[in-house]
């Protein structure tokens, strides 16, 4: 059985080494779930609003869709190879290599998205990362992220290698958002994962 701590520590290297596999597997088109939730997220925003896409990968499909909707996108990802791909393919965006647990961009955003990224961190690291992400939220802003559905660790497999997922419980995610002045507007809590969409109005 793979040690969860070891699998969690290997995620950054895994996605960087297998960047080409990630690009193929993720594809360039929004899935039905991507589109549904992105529509809900962007409904809270206006063209030109700054959006932070955390775990932006190659920039497709999520950052590309945000740019197509007229938003000012800054993407961050831990993989240098994926950031390079996003920078090459989406020159109207801004893409940076960064660790979400230590993020400090010196500015705020009207929208913050962490889609299928936060849950690759251990629970204790998610607490740190969420605090860093929410510190980048403007007074009136919206945040959306996906998470697991129960606290703890899970180690799956991707291309024959261990792939880590971690989660807090729903009450803790809700408390972290409330502590930063956000109220949850929409969400789904299911056995195959959860989505959080929250808003801060001042």
C-alpha cells in the first residue's frame, strides 16, 4: 500500500514529468460539469474582472474558457512544463509557476478558481493553501473550488503511478470560507467529490 504522505509529496513531480499525458487526458474541451460550474462562477463576474486560476495546468480548458469570456486571467501551477505550455498557447493570459501554499502575488482578484487542484494537497496543507488563496480575494469577490467529500487521504493510480487526493470535512471548508467573509451560494456534496461556490459582498 502506498504511503499517503509520500504520494502527496510526489504530486508536483508527477504532473511535471507527465505533463504531456496530463494535456492529452484533460483535453481541450470543457466537460459538461466544467461548463455548468464555470457558467455559475462567471455569472458573478463582469468582463475585464481579474480572475486567479489556481492549478491552471496547460491553460486548457478552464483558463482558455475564462479568457474567451473576456476575463483578465492569471494562472498559477506548480508544474513548470504546464506553465510553459499555457504561456505559449494563451498569450492573452498571465501564467506563473507557484506553490499555492506560499502564494503571494501582492494583489487581489474578483474571482478565484481552484478546479481539481486543491484536493491534491494533504488536509493540513489545504488549510494553509485556502488561507493564501482567500487572502487574494477582493472585498467583493467569488471563489469556487472542488474538494473531496470526506476527511482524510485517498491514493489512486494514474498512468501506473500513485496519485494522491486529500480532503477536509464539509463543516471545516464552510468554516474557513465563513471566517474569510464568504457565504456559500451553491454547492454539491457527493460521493465522487464536492464543489464549493461562495461569495463575499464587502
